[in-house]
């Protein structure tokens, strides 16, 4: 720090002045409720639409088909979620920039096709084939990101071109057969491995302990630095929410086959991306770019590098999603990654609270969002609805989620929160 | 005068058909405050952007610390130690005050340096400290800057420039949106920066402020040098004359012998500064070397290039009207 502030801190001595107009929440639960209410009115919807949506969707499907909320179906749901959810996390990163990637669906399919061809036709080691699939994703992301960042072609157009082109490449890669079945090995095990009940509970306990410790460490260092800590009531409510959600989830999963590996992979990826976006300078610069590109450039941040790498992350995650989808389907076909994959991934990110306008959202929101989207998809399958109806409903859900985003944005602007 | 830390020679800048700067020279010595003045559209902000890497010059040379340098990107300027507060405030509305202050130079704790982990607590602590030094009053350092007033945003932008331990600080109309107390703080701060041996370049339309804190005044007019004055020896009238072009003084501090009919007080500058005003038409013959373009009257009369509706100029009278 330069000596300027030190001098003044030593000389002035006065602590930070608290503006008398700042509304400080009352301590305790009452204050929490008040703060939450104020946030909602200001357009900070957070996870509320997701939770309300989930309750409505689950109630409707459960009344229509009593198999919906069974342990078996919920376990299937979690397996279906992992693939598109991973793609949705990549979409989340791109949306943070205020950009869009329309190619993620076919990129996932193409990456899976490359993996299948290398493994089945060329006898590659399955792990190496997976790595190759992810590299394909990263290269595609670097290419599309560069066209966008270097030449200034709108990301919408670049990735729309990719949407068509990668689909064509996928057809080429798969060749005349058009589909490749995967043998039972490391790849298919990704989505057919389940942990024992004890391991599942151990995971829950570790997560909760780590979470509480992290909160306490932060609390202590904030107090040590003389800053206002997060209210203990808030920490308590957050911890309880997370603990209850995890316990219920693992309890349900344990009643069927147990905690699926695929869900752990997906959850792990969400966790890593959450750390990157919230705790690193890189992540902060992604948010900054979503807020004001020129200001970010003037702050000396390499905008091109950021844009290209974010597109690489998006496409790489799409590739991982494609691998998970192939693993679950035990095959790659010409339509892998097509159909509603793209729409579902975007809808999941947006419905979870990531703004299409950039600079706003949390990685966890992709997890919650995909839970909503996959519940709808799974429920419609259970009811045996026609494909036409499913497309119409998926489209309507996406529209509803972006509408919500646009309305919330107006609320934020009215409340002076950008 | 010491060897200038920043020295510009023959700087030019074109925007398509507009020659915004032609042959501008500027020396910014360490330990001095240099004022850059001129009418609206004279090219002051453009010149600042050539130094800060936001809009590199089309021609000319820049020397920094005695070395010829090329500033092609904002990173280059930051690396040299040039900090800039832009007229169109460069803040990210969606980020909170702390993150805006540290954007691009976030402190990282020792254990997480390689992973670029953020040290939020250190950032917040230093933000609170810095803002209270500058007497900036904001509700909380953790609210998005979108919810700050124009002056509060400007204070944040100024505070931002001081974080990186710069050698040269450039302030483009730093007090335009500020209240009385905050303006005094900024002027006081400028003096303190100078006392610490920094080179300060201030753009302002308020000659009273300029004369209060600056050592030299450089005047730009229609994209060219139009005079350079030693504040101790010059009068405001002479500077005004150079700004309006009432007399094409190229250099020379403390010259006397103005022509009659010049605005005598600072209060008349606004009027005289308009094209076609008392000064503009009278000396058309003297300005054969200058571009034929006159400043756009709508620009000259309006508020500074305020960013959108949230800019500092949007509330109440234009800052220039109040300051002059
Ligand atoms: N990006 C641009 N594209 C085209 N012309 C520009 C651009 N930026 C500035 N100009 C032109 O260059 C000239 C100088 O503008 P500049 O912003 O440097 O003026 P200024 O001296 O800072 O004025 P003010 O006192 O109003 O801030 C003006 O005629 C302006 O129209
Ligand atoms: Mg300007």
C-alpha cells in the first residue's frame, strides 16, 4: 500500500464513517427476513424462482404420476442432470461475459464422437479418449473465442456458424454407421458407478464441516481486520440449508443405488467453477467484463485473453458434458448433443439466475437450474408426452426464464443496482 | 525545473476525418502539478487517452523517465506507473466499490498467489482506509457502484488511480461532479501527491482551482498547443486569451499586452469561449495554421461527454457553468 493511506490512517485515526442513511439490518433471523425481502423487491431474485419452480413442477408431476418422486426416478434424474448440467456450467461462464455460445450442444456431441471413434475404432485407452474429447472442446472454444475476440464478430454469429458446422463435422467423424456403441469400460462406468451408503454420508459430513470451517475462518479474519462480519444468524441459516439439502439428497439416493459418481463429478465441477469465479482475480475479471468492457480494458486487463479462455472453458465443459451423456447412453449417435441439449443448457443457466446481460450469476445457479429443467424433461418422459409437446414446453420454459431475467434487471435498475 | 518524467513530442491523433491533435508537445515534471486547459473539444481527453494507452497516438513520441516508450495498451501505461482518472468514468456497475477499486491489481494472499486467489479481506480493509483518507462518504464499500451518486462514483474513480503507487497521475476533470468539500479534498490531495514527488496532470475548466494548485498551465486549442504559462507569473486573463484564441500566444509566460475586448473576469469565459463569440471571429486571420474545423457549438455548450444518463453532468446545471 502506498504511504498515503498509512499516513492518514495514522494521522486521522477516525474509523470508517458509516453513512447514516445506510439501512443496517437488525441482528438475528428477523433482520435476515427483512434483508431478503428488500433484495427481492430490488430485483435480486437469487435462487427464489428456482425453488418456487421446483416445488410447482414436482407437485404437478407427482400428482400426475406417482412414480415421479421415487428414489429410483430421482436417481435417474440426477444421472440425466449431470451431462446437460455440466454443459450449463460452461454456458454460465459465457453468459457472465454477456456473450452466448449456441454451439455447445453440437460441441458436446462432436467431442463424444471423437472419443467414441478413438476408443472403439482406433483402440485408444478410454481415459486418453476422454482427454482427447476435452482437448477437442478446448480447441473449438479457442477458435470460436478468437474469432469473436480478435475480429469482433458477435459471439452469437460465430457460435451459430459453429452450431451448423460442428454438427457436420460430427456426421463426418461418425462416418457411415452413424452411431457407435461403447463397450463397458471406464467411460460407461462414469455414469454407472455408485458409492456405498457410508461413503455417501461421509461426503455429506465432509462438505458440511469444510463449509462451516470456511465460514468460521472468514468470520475470524474479518473481525481481525476490523470489518463487519457476516451475521451469525445468516451463517447458521446457510449452513442448515446446505446440510438439510445434502442429507435429504443422499438419503433418497441411498434408498436406490447410492450416490452416483456422475453427480459427484458434476458437483465437483460446479464447486471448482464457483471457486474460480468468486475467489480468483480471473473470475472477478470475467464479472467485470460482463459489467463494462471498456472499463475492464482500461484497468489493464487483457480482454482478448479473457474472452478466448472463457470460450475455451465453455466448450471444454460442453465436451465433458458430451462424454457424460455418451457414458449414460452407452452410445454416440448422429443426434448426440442435438435436439434440446442447447436449449436445456441455456435455460438451466438462466433459470438459475445467471443474467443474459452479463456480469451476474453464480455457478451454483446452473446446478439448481438444471434440476428444474431436467425435472420437467424427466416428468414429461414419465407421462409419455409427445415430442412436439416437449419441445413446446421446453421453449416456453426458456422464454419464461429470460423474461424473468429481463424483468429482474428492470427491478435492479430501478433500485440502482445496475 | 527537473527532467520531465513524462514528455510528449509532436503528438498527433486522427479520428477518420477529424484531426483531433496535431503536433502537441507536453512535459510533465516530477513533483509538479501541470494543468491542461482548453475549450470543449480542444483535444484534452484525447491527449490523455494517448498517454494512458486507451487511444494510442497516430504519430509522435512519448518519453517516460528519459526512455522512449510505446504505450499501445492500457497495460503498458499501468506498467510504467501512469494512473488515469477518465472523464467518462470507467467503473463496472455490477461490481461493488471494493472490486472496482482493485480491478486489475487485486492483492493476492501469499498462499494463493499462483492460483490468483483474491484477498477479499485485505481489499476491503484497504478500501475502507483509502476512502476515509479521501473523505469519501459512501453507504458501504460492498454495494455496487451503480447505486452511487455521480460524485461518489467520481471519488471512487479517483481513489482507484491512487492504489497502484503510480509515478504519474492524470486526472481528467476530477472535480466536475464533486461537491464543495470533496472538491477541496481532491485539490488537497493533488498537492499531497505533488509533495510526494509524483507528477500530476490535471484537466479542469475551473481556472480558480487551476491557479490554486498548479505550477504550470498548458493550453490546448483546436488540437494544438496554444500556450504554456507559469502560474506564478501569469494571470487568468492571459490563460483565457490562449483558450479562446483571442491572441495566438504560442509560448511565453507572463507576457503582457493583450488586445482590448477580452473577457476580464473568469465569469465571462463561458460566453467568450463559444465559437463566433467575441474572440473567435476577430482573429480569424491569425489562425491560418490551424484546422478549419471549429468546435461544434452543441458540444461546446453542453455538459462534458457524460456516460449515458448516469453521468455527473445529468443532474442540475452543467458542472462547467457552476465552476466558471
Ligand atoms: N472516438 C472519437 N471519434 C471521433 N472523434 C473523436 C473521438 N473522441 C474525440 N473526438 C473528437 O476529438 C476532439 C477532441 O475531443 P476531446 O474529448 O479530446 O475534447 P476535450 O478537450 O476533452 O473536451 P471537453 O472539455 O469537452 O472534455 C473533438 O472534436 C471530438 O469530437
Ligand atoms: Mg474531455
